[in-house]
C-alpha cells in the first residue's frame, strides 16, 4: 500500500521537533568524535512519529509493563534514540547526551538494556533486534490471552522496530520474519529505514532483492512511504499497520542517509562524524541555532505534551485496574514486571526408573514438563528437534495463531532466530528455553551473548553432547562448543552426569530469579548413581567417590564421563591406587565457592586428572600440565560409540593405562 504526502496543519511544530532530535544527535556524535550521523539525520521523522503520535508509553514509568516496546535494531543509531528519549522526558539530562560513548555514561555507543531509561533491549549486532522483537510479540500474544482467560484485560501492547538495510541483509531477520508471518503476529510493526546505503557503499552492489515482494510472500502486510520526510505519510502508514488483525507489518520508508549533510546519500556519512562546517550548514537549513546542545524548551514541551495527552489517561486507567486485581494475579504481574523467574513452590516429583538408568535428555524432558505444571510462564521450544532433545512440555499445548496459549514453540530449522526470540520472551517476563544439538549451539552464539550481556533468564538445552553420539560423525560431534559456552561471561554451564544432577541443575535454575544457563546433556542412557547429589550441584563440583585411606590421585569428570571416571577409579583401586572422583557439573559455580572448600576437594600436591570428551581448554587450571588431561582436541569420526572411545582414548583400558603410567 502506497502512502502519499498530505496537508498537515501541525507540520511546522512537527518539523521543529524532528529537527531538534536531528541536531541533538549530531551534536552528541560531534562531541564524542565517534558515531553514526547518517541514520540520525534520515530517520528522525520516523522515530518522532512513533514516540509523538503512536507509541503507548509513560516517560515517568519507562518499565510500565503494558507499554509499547521499541527496538532499535539498527543499534548504531543510538544517538537518534537518546536524543528522542531526552526530548520525550525519559529522565536523561543534557549532560548525559554530552557524555555519549564515554565510560560509565547513560548513553553508551549502542543501546544497552538496564543502562538507559527507555531502552527495551541491547542492540548492535544487526538482525538481533529484529528477531528479538518477534519474541516480544509472541510473549504479548501469550500473556494477553493468559490473563484474558482469567477474565482480566491486562496486556495489549505493540512491538515496534526500526531497522535498516544491514538488518535485512542478515539471515536471522528472515528466519524470524518467516516465523512471525506463520504465527500471524499482527502486533508487530517494523519500520524499515530504506536508504540504500551500507558502510562500504551503495546497496546496489550487494542487496537488490524486492523486499516488499519477499515480505508479502511470507505473509506480512507491506506499506510504502515514498518520502521519508513526509511525517503525515509515515503517520498514516503506522495507523494502517495498527489496524492489522492477521499479519505482522513492514513499513518501508524511503529515506536519504545523512539528509541535509554535504555527503547526503553516500556511505561517507554512515559512520563518520560530520565536520563543524557541515553541522553549521545543516542547522542553518533546519532553522536551529548553531550552538551545541541547544534545545528550545517550547519544542520539548510540545513533544512531551503530545505523548502525555495520548498516554496518561490510558496509564492511569491501567494502574487503577491493577489495584483491583486479585492478589494472585497481582503477584503474577509483579513477577513479570521484575523479570523474576524464581518459583515459590518448587516441587519436582520425578520418579526414578526401575532400571536406575536413563538418558539425560529424557530425564530433562520429564522434569521440564513437571516444572511447567507449576509455572505458567515457562515456555520454549526446539529447532525442529523436540523428538530428539526431548525439550517439550507435555500437556502444555503448541503455540500457534489458533492456539495462543500453547507453550511449546515450534521454531522449525531456525536456530539463529530461536536464540534471539528467546531473548524477546525473557525481556517480556517469561522463562524461555531453547533446545538443539550442542554442535549447533554455534548458530545461537550471538543471541546467547546478548542473553548474558542483558543478564536474561534464558535456559539453553543442548543435547547430543559429545563424541559418544557415534555414527552421525564429526559434523554432529561437538568438540569446541563447550569451551565456547564456558567462555561467555554471565553464562552458567551445567553438564550433569545423571538424573540426580539434572534435578539439582533445574533446582538451581528455578530458584535463581535471573541469569542465563546452558544444560549440556548426553543422548545416551547412563546409570543413576547412588552417590550423586541433587544439593551439591549448586557447588559446581563435589566428591562422588571418596578415597578409602591414603589419597593417590583425583579424577575430575563431567557428564557421561563421570561413569568412566568411576569405573577407572575402581580398576585403579585393584592395582593399589586410592582414587577420589569429583563430579563437576558446573565450572562456573565451582569458581564461586570459597577457597577453603575448593582446597579441601583439590588439595595441593595431589595429582589430578580430568576426563571430558571435549576441548581441553576448559581444564588447564586443574592440572599440572596437559599430560593429565583426557580430552578431545581433534574432530571425531563416523563409527560406533565403542569404536570411537577406543580410537580416541576414552575406553576404560586406555584411561586406566594413561593414569597408571603417570602415577608410577
């Protein structure tokens, strides 16, 4: 649908607000001597239209739960967002704008969640914001219908995205857009700043597809605004998108990057600060005083009055409605507001199988389903692998446009989008899980990194965790993935060895209000040990086999290899060696323990070995040198588990021989 210019009696006042947003943004970039002025100059009419005329927000309560969300997927345009938030009254001061991109400021180089009031997520890696917004939109659908089922109309917000050419070049955007179209997420509105320029030059070199046709084909409404300076046309397009009842919405706004700059329309204005002469010339064209950080109080007041006149009455009505809610519903809403994932009633009625053996992936699936019975905000899914990873909530239904209360999300083969969408769910107060094979965790890595950067409560469930998956071969046998996950700040990685440790892992996850976690689970059946401890998982590592009398050596292991360590210790005992075995499901939690505890378990001077069928890089701190590491530092092969273990030194005979030779 094409939107053409129309007459607008308020055009002069609107233009002043837009131009002040522009000028503040380029002043910030000039002061920092760093930033991206192109998007500030071309997309200011878009962001003004959103904040001034459409978004349901309260600058005095930036985290109002039923507010409309805004995601600046083109996160390099942060100066545009900060100048808008300042003008709109979100609590930023002029001094904050002057500290743009400086240490510990409220205005970092790219928007950061929980740093700047009014920023709904951390953005910067292109495409991540777009895909995360799809998660926010899914959460809105679920929560709207969840409370509606309880006869409370509490949730009804829209998720807006501002993206650029770079966002739509990234494949993650199309994974997420495809799923959004399938799910008919009509409260999702994406505004595409189409300026046809990327950092290296014109998009004619690299990006020539028909975007409107592509989005139409994946079940989106598409609207076109030919002139990005026409505020009325932008306004009309957003209004039309808001009336959609069956599809997500893309508004393509044709803009000129660096509008009014001497280098407008070229890549020179994308990521390079403007010179002072150019800034002066721009301000003269726009009728703004050529004094850095000059703001008309009348213009700011006008902008803020526009927002408050639209939103204050809605806000007050919702606050009064919340006051009258039953205590149970109030409590649920409060947990959502605080992104508090902890459970008050944590009951895990897991029944051990008679054989006292079970594949960890199967145990995990059973426990997830048990937890879901007491936690209506536990949602998630798999990248077309629920039958393999077993991460499926029994009796919880499948989320779809026909079943908005389903809690199992079928992502299809879209790992990249699954990770980012999970972040959107978490940012909306839900407790998401995302599952695939460990070797495919690489596809989720950028989203996991953002989970941890924002300290979100996303639970990643990775199965098929080592060489032992056998015949699928090296493409599916993870080697370096564990060390990659363990290297991410704020991510707690668990590799439990049996059902008891899996219960302990979920207890830890469900009793901690925030924080991202990764469960690394074997595909294979393992024995459930009498000595494993549900409680001690929270310590990261603990003794699972104590020495009889005189300690000869210590073996540390995780996951499936704990059984190898125990068998090796028994064999070595027959040879006269007294071996302690430590199960270490989480190195991160181990490091948080008091030094006294760690020294008691790993006394100085005792030879220590590590057995884990993954990269050795996780374990150097525990041993004298790499001779004491029994790890996997090459790619595997396609063969049976037993043949692979023998070939790569993980069979009992090889392990015992290696340890015995080093103990002699």
